[in-house]
C-alpha cells in the first residue's frame, strides 16, 4: 500500500504544531489514515564565538544555540487530500519534505 511521508522541521515549535494540526485536520476530514505527528529527536547546534572581534584582549567566548525541532507524519495516499495539504500556507521558518512511498 502506498503512503506519503511528510517531514517537517523548524526552529519555532509553535508554527510546527499549527501546521501539523492543519495537516491532521485535513486528513481526518478526507478520512485518510494518519500516523503522527511523531516527534523526532531535536537537533541542537552550538557555535562558540569569540567576544573580542579583533583578536586582542582577553580570550573569552560566547556560545550561540540553535534548536531545530522535527516532526514526521505518515498519510495514506488520497489525491484530493494531498492537493489540500499542498495549499496550506507554510511560514518562512518551516521546512517541509514530502515523499511518496510504495
């Protein structure tokens, strides 16, 4: 049986939850089998940056953090549901990957 795998990632968890809820609402209205949203492990990026830009002075560092949250949704294939999902307005900070699996 074919299925659609949707991977969502963002630094803002609030936007991520909104889009996940919109996708699951569409799937429930169209009576499509849904699994998820499954939270995937969060990716933490840490970048140490030197405070003094010129290189002179005391050697002190700051650490900048970027946390990327991820979700996975599995749907049954339904052409009408996929068209509605493709029309959802996606905010700039959210990355979406769709993959049709057989």
